[in-house]
């Protein structure tokens, strides 16, 4: 079995049209920490402007010119990645430590996740380290209010969100709070034009610590301005936040979770409603000395990771399992009731 540390990490940079992805990518590639990165850029249209902007910085830039990175062109994405890995092995391109994929603003990142996870060759050589969404702080509130489907899928799939242009957006702080309520497990960072490049794949940027640091807050989150409900019982605390048709369900469970029961329940949930499960993330106490990290986007669940130890915040909370599910158009109370019945064995 190949350990994740021996695989080449992949960073997916997503965000809607005009959010500022390419500006951020230029800044990232100029930073010393990212000087050894290969870049794949997907643009909509025949002329690759972004590639021309980035190529002088990174010699390993590849343009995917077929439009959105979606199921119709997974073969092109796969071949581009295989060619890049082969060229590295042959010494035909400068050695790189990571791959950054910038998606077109009209795409959401789930098909990329599916390609890397499902392909038997790529999954043994690459691992998704981070999904970051760039959000235009000037227009983001309008996109959130409209619940634009592509925009919503981009932000809910992300491990972190960068609010670009925050220095020129008077309502940036309010947008940050709105996103925090909807995505309690996701770090949401202000980013202005003069800020240094964020280290997206630094150890502290790993999805696991980010979730652990916010899990207790997520389980107790409450916003008096939104239609939100919080229920506490003896062994489970839950919080539900609603933003139109998109619901965020946060569960905090005292007792250890039966891994087999959870796996069966999760498989059934994704089989029936996978397209509506925009994000699923959790740190689970399965009765062992170590916790298990689960992470998924729609139908795709990353391979579970056994963490070496409990993150400090979760350990202080009594090693409680923390689970966050973001769903579109599904009743969160029904999801919670199903979880209680089939995973925890509650009868009423």
C-alpha cells in the first residue's frame, strides 16, 4: 500500500468567473514555497490567456483547452496528468513537488476529485491535498443570496475560502460571517491584493486541523438572524443552519461510533442522494486509540485517514466525534434521524 506522504500532492484552485484565481495563482507561483509546482490551467474558449500569464513563471504549465473540467473531458485531464508525471520521471520537465489545477470559473471541482480518486493509476501517484475556493468579496453576497448552483458547489467543496478583493469590498466582513454560518468547518480568510501568498499546502493548512479547530464551534453555532435550530440530547448535539435550499448539519457525538454501521449508512446515503450531498467532513471516534478523518464531495469519498493522534481541540472536548454534512434540497432533520437510527441504534 502506498502511503499518502509518498504521493504527489494536488491543490485544486476553484472560484467563479472574475473572482481573482489567476491573480492569486501568479502570486502563489512567485512565492518561494511554491517555486517547484506544476500547473494545469483549464480555460473556457480557444485562446489560453491564463496560460500566457502564468507560463513565464512556471515552465510546467499545461492548458486544458476543451472548456470546463467535467465528465466529458476527464480523459483529457487524466492524460495531461499522466503525461506530466511521465515527463517528470524522464527528466523532460523541471522536477516538481506538487501539482496545482486551476479550474475555469464555470466548473465545480467534483469531477476532478472523481478523476483522481477513481482512476487506478492516478490514485496511486497523486493525492488531493487541498481544495481552495476564491470568492469575489465584492459580488459574493449576491451570489450567495441567489444560490448560484456552480458558485455554491465551488464554495461548499472547498477546504478553505479566500475572500479576494476584501480591501475594496465594504461588506466583506458580513459576507465572511454569512459563509462561516453556512460552512462552520471551513476556514474563510480575507485576502487583499497586497497580502502575501497563502500557503495552501503547508502542514497547518491541512483539512484535519481546520476541522478540529472549528468542530466545537460548529456543534454549538447559532445565528439569531437565520432560520436555525439547535437540539441537545444526552449523547448527541446537533446544529442546523439554513441558507435557502442549502443546509449545514453539524453533529457532535459522545459515544464511539460503530465503523461498520457508519460505513453502511454513508454508502446508502450517497447512493440515494449523492448529488445533493455537497460536502461531508468529519473526525470520528471509532473506539480505537486514533481518530478517523473522513472527507467527501458529492458521490466521492476520499479514502479514510487514520490520524496519529487527536487534534488538541477535539481531545479537550472528550474525543467526541464531529461530523458536518452540507446538503442541497435535503431535509437535515431526516438526515440526522437516519444517522441516529442506523448508526447510533436509537429507536425513537
